[in-house]
């Protein structure tokens, strides 16, 4: 009796024209969704669900004067000093062209405004006097300023001075631009290599082009859906990178397994309709289970609610959904049209589509002495994973951009050479109660007490604000000193006030994180709600959030994955073994990303600065790599289980299953590695490290785990592999 998938396969054969027409219509729908634009949140800022993110959001909404619409220009001369007549004239000549920018200029702050004020010069002149910084604030919304950024950056130039441009919006624009370039570069690298691998695996142009058609349908659908969902679910620009990263790989892989089974049935003499029915009942079922295991890993990312991982997980989930949808609908319909012609247009590639007994012979060799093969393989996997024991984690920052990027270089010059910026600043955002009298003496006294206690905290250099000086509130606002009026206007609204705490600790250090805890102790004494903002605050909250959620996520992924494998093979031992093997694969990739990115093994070759791993990388890699590793495990186990049902011989079933799936999984793994490797050359660090980790995980899984660990472990377990309680028969 045929299963539901086999029956569905026969329906696709009979309704193939309708399915093809619907798929073409889906392209038009995807285009409409993409044309509608997106409402992506800024993935480079803390999410609003976390304290630092809420503080940033309130400041952006309530304090436009302190908004990100300030662009910094740094002028440098190797010999002349900032206050020399020549240097000064060159600067004024350079900024004359600012009038050409199609935006209102709200203010220009430069060293020459107050050349006798040391505090003013500390912000505008480097310690050696060879550089000066000019801060230009533009009117308009963030979007308007961002749209004009190219003109803003190019508006100032000098034949005599080196000019570097930076600022929050400039850096964010660079992030977005580099992400787009990374995605395009990865596709340019990965797709042609994948097509060549498909030609080698299939040996025919006709078969090789079909997976590319699935990719061409999946990408616009997943991107279009991500654009639409961004209006209802917090999505960031990183989601489209995940669509490309995961979607291309799984689309080609799922198509590869489907087409291979179809050709196998056609070569065995089956009719086109029967071949499609069998393909759907076997390979179709396998990719459904495979997609489910990948989805389980991706769903784990949704639990990290105070990060941007749900957005990235959603992007990858949409990609897998699109890959499954088209692989199970239009692909069978196209194969129905082709029939035996799937083998047409053969390509003259030496060794293409060559039948080999390698996997059968090698697995039998391993199973003759399983312990001798298993122990060294396990030792290698544990050795590869061991560097993760000294991992360092950070919330990221400007260091995640390439070291030769202008906006990064300028920020680092400000922080290293300008006295006012060598100290790290932690913003405190006070949220006033409704109808609060912000000029009341009582409020000032309360806040000033908090200021006094904070000033005494180790690591705090200074904390200056009108609220910290209660005597000001004994007089009317228009009687205040000009300096206090300017500070108040820039940092206080009817809803909030922002007080900066200057510290001697750099963001990301253990001392800075400890200081965040100390500041929160002091802010809790205030009757007002006080938010501790800044990057260090974000990092502290992220670490706490991840440490709270990771155990639950691990349990969820492992238990649900074992349940899915059990449903497929109806065995107790095999799901446990599969999960353990995949943990080893993922652990090996964790260890290697520490060696490469934290210890800097390939820093020069891949153009990055060695640095701690981004806090999101381990959970992201686990969620994605675990699902992808199980992807191959499920597809391989489906063939082994099929052989076991036919023969009842465990050793023969393992050898037969590996032989039946070996060349396909090798080709599929090679395709995934090609796709992921394209992202290794990305400029954005988190994308680079994820691409590397996934490529390593797939490589380790497709070689050491599948070739050695799986056959040796299954040989040692013998018939126990297939034992299950009698309840399975009822299920």
C-alpha cells in the first residue's frame, strides 16, 4: 500500500502543469513582497527588549540633539600642527563644500571655536597635535541623513590633508553595504562551484540545472516573506544573509537527493509516474525529516528573545521552508515532464557520474576492527574541540569590521589619540514619572545623591550634569550659566534625562562589566527608573540572558531531534548515537573557530583582527550546524534503515546504506562547503565566522563522523541498533 507522499507524487505527475503555473505565480508574488520594502530593525544596535537597547531607543526618540546624525571628519598632516596657519587654512578650505550637501547643517564643532579651552581641545585635537576632528550635525531623520551619506562623505576633500570620515550612521551604512557585498560575493563564489559539483555528480547538464532552478525560486520567496514579516516580527538586515547562507545549500542538497532517487528508479526501468511516486516516498520522506531536524535547530534561536538571533533564525527558517516547498512540488512536476530525458545532455567531465564501491568497501574495512578505528577518530574530534575550553566572548563592536575600513580606522584614532575619547562613557538614562516636575529641587537632590555615590565608585573618572548640581535649581533656568543650559538642552527632555559616566575601563573588559554591576547597585537607590546603557551594559545582559537560556535550548534541540530520528528509524540506540556524533561534529567546529578567529591563525589571509568571538556565534552555529549535521545523518540512516528492513543484517545494512548514500552525501557536503566557504571571505566578522564554522562542521561530519565513527559505532552495537520497545508497533 502506497504512503501519502507516494500518492502526492502521483498527483504532482497528473497536475504538473498547474503546479508549474502556481510556482511561476509565486515568483510574481515574491516580487511584489520585495517591492513593498522592509521594516528591518538595525541589527548593529542592541535590541529594544534589552536594557541597553531600550536606553538607546529612548535617547534616539527623545534627544534629537544627541542623535546619530553627527558625522566626524578627522584631518591629519604628518608634519604640520593643528594650530599652524597652513593647517587651519586647509581645514577651512575643505569644509567650504559642506554647503553642497542637500541637508540642513545644525552645527559644526571644531577646535578653532575655542582654542584656549583644554576640555574643548581634548575633544578636537589629538595628543600629538597632528590631527583635528570636526563634528558636523545634520538636520533630518536618520533615513534622510543615511540617504545622503555618500554626498556627506565625499563633500570634504583636501589636497594637503588626509581626511577620514566616521560616525554612527557612517558605520551602520558600512555594515549594511558590506553585508550586501558579502552576500553577493558568496553567491558568486558558491553557485558556480556548486553547479560544477552537480555536473560531476550527475554527469548531465539537464539534471544539474534543476537544483539551480529551485534556488532561483527559493531566494525571492524567502526574501519577500522576510520583508513582509518584518512589519510584524523584529527582523534585521542579517536575516537576508542567513537566507542566502542556508537557503542555497539546502535547496541544492534536497534537490540532489530527490533527483538522484528519481534517476535511480528510471534506470531500474520504472515508469515516470512510478519513479516520482517512489522518489517522494523515499527521498521525499527523508528530506521532510531532514528539514524538520534543521527546523528544530533553527527554532532554538527563537528562544533567545533579547538578541537578534530570532531574526536570523527566521531568515534561515524561511529559506528551509522555501527549499522544502519547491523541492516537493515543482521539482517532481519538472521531473515528470523530463522523464528519462533527465539523463540527456551528458557532459564530458572525467569521472562524472562514475559508479564506485568505495563507501561499501571502506565501511566494511572499518567494521572489521571497529574499536581500532573508533578510538582514534573520537580522539581527533575531541582534540579539535578542545580549544573551545579557552573561548572568550564579546558583544562585538567596531572590531568586527575589516581593519582597513575607513570608518573603523577613524573611530580607533579617536579612541587612541584624542584625550576626550580615551575614556569610555556609560550613559545612564533616567525615565521620569508621568507629569514629573523636572526642575524640582527634590528631584535634583535625589539624583545628585546618586551622582555622588557613583563618583566614588572604582573606575569612574567623572560624572558631570546639571542634575548632579542641586544648587542650580535654586535659580530660574534662564539664569543658569550658559554651559549648564547647553548641557541641559542636549540631554534632558520631558520624558528622560541622559547622564554620562566617564570611566577608565574600555568596553568589553572584565573591569567594565564589573562596573556595570556596581552602577546598577547605585541606580537602584533612585526612586526614578534608571537604565544603564552602553555597549558594556549590553554585553553583561547578553551573557546573562544566554547563560539562562542555553541549557533549556540544548535540552529542547537534543530531545526533539532524537524524537524525530526515532520516528524515522524506530530505534532507541540510533537516535542517541546520532545526537552524540553531531555534538562531536559541532564541538570540532567550535574549537576551530576559536583557533582561527580568537587566536588569529588566519587573520592576515582573511583580513580581520584577532578578537573574542561574538556572543551570538556559538548558539547560532549550534542551532544551524546541529540541524545540518543531522540532515546528513537522517538521509544516511534512511538508506541504512531501508537496507536493514530488506536484509535483517546490521553489518550488511550499514555497508549498503553507506554505499547507496555515500557519493550523494559527499557531493551534497561538497556543495554545502562551497556555499559556506563563500561567506568565509565576508567582511563582517559574524558572517565570516559562521560561514567558517558551518563549513568545518559539514566537512568533519561528512568525513570523520560518517566514514569512521558511524560504521564503527553501529558495528559495535550490532542488532541493538534497531531495538525499540513494542509500543512502537502501536504508534
